[in-house]
């Protein structure tokens, strides 16, 4: 039998979602059907310190509620995505390098400031949940989300729930080793997917090529400015038919395909969603990824899997935070 406390929360018809990023905070209010009533975007101001960021979150929630015409008393729960490892049970953020945070009891602090049950999870996990429930994921029970931008991140939905692993570290797809002697990754290892297929990796390879006096098509796309060589420039040169740029994009796609094939063989998901800026960089990388996935994955895992582009863009995290708050506030 439900206690009166939870009975009270069940009668509350709205949820709040927050996606806390290194540079911006996205906040939204939705009803129990998941319809978004308001969205607020503010700068994180991480350099102004922890208290400032927490105040910004609290204020952005108040503004989002006001814009939605919803009172705190009508909110069942808030979900929040944080960039870094954390304990989703206790809401303690172990480390958030972009925010300069260490061992912060964020769930507890926000719970008392917002006067709401607050559920904390990793931002990539929530982006996976957001795409699953509201985006390209078709509400699949078993879904893998991969985001390729400056880094490579990911999240796993297994059996309809975010899969955290034993100590919360699951889903670090970017740090799967794919080349034993490959380039150095930010994590210290050699040959991680992130060091081979991220936007940073693509740009690095092009910069090295240009430094050797090659990659003239790429350099001209950057307006002749070596400092302007980026993944976006390489992708544009590739789309324009530049052979060296095509090779770089194809190689990044092949490594992604190897990772996707490994994930299919290991987890047999029904949907793989790929998002992030690099995945929107034209068809060369995408086709190379698909071709390699088909070649490397076992046919049992390939059958009927949908490999699709993400649908929510930068909204994935905040939508996932709303989905988490909804899930946690149902059936308690
Ligand atoms: Zn790594």
C-alpha cells in the first residue's frame, strides 16, 4: 500500500529535467505524457564556482516552472544529467572535470534546494534514455547510444533501463581499444575509438597531413589557414571529393563500424542510435561505418537491428532527464 507521502507525489502531474553541461544548462518542464511545456537555457558559468552553478540550476528550474505555469507543489520529481562519473543511487558526483567538481552530493543539495525528489545520472546515459523514449529509439528495450563529437561517448539501455554496470562505469564506448598501436587517447591508452574516430582525432590527422605539406584540398577548404583545419573542414573537403579527406573520414567510419559490430555481438540490441556533430558530417563516414559493421558483426546480431541517426540533437540529455524523472515518479 502506498504511503500518504508517495500518494501526494503521485498526484503531482509534472516533472523537471535538467541537462548540466560544461558550458550550458538546459532545463525543461513536462507533463506526465512527456509533452514539454517550457525550456530554459542558461550559461553554466563553471569558472564562477560550485555554488554559482547550483544557484543557476535552481534559478533555471524556477524560471522553467514559471514559464510553464506550474507550481513546485505540482511537480513529482526532477532528473538531472551531469558530465562525469557518479553514483545514481546516492546522487553523489565523483568527478566532473568540466565543472571542477569532486565528490559533491548533488542529489541531496538540489533535493533540499528544490524541495523535490531529485534523480542524478550521467549525461550520456540520459541522452541514451532521451533518444530511446522520445527520439530515434522507438522505445526499444535494448538500445545502444553513441555520440561522436569532440569525444566519443555512449549509453546503454538494457532491459528497458539505463545499464550502469557494477560501479557506474558502463557505456564508455569511446574507450574501447581498436588499434593496439594507435594514437594516444585522452585517457592515456593507445588506440581507443575516441582517439581514432572523434572530431578531435579527425582534425589531428588532417593537421598532421598538412604539416607534411600534403592535404592541400583540406588546407584550401580551411581558407589556407592551418589553424582552421577542423573535423568540419575535413568533412566538407571529403563531401567535395577530396581524396585525402575521404580517406580520413572513411577510416574514422571504419573504426566506428568495428566498435558498433563489437557492441552488436556483445549485447544484441534492437536499435543503435548514433548522434553528435561528426555523425552529421555527410554520408562518407556513415556508409563506411555501416559497411564495416555489416562485415564484422555476426549475422545473428545484425538481423533486424536498426542502426539510425539520433533525432534529438542537443535536446537528448534534457529529454532523458525528463524521462528519468517520469520513470522514477511512476509506481513508487
Ligand atoms: Zn581512451
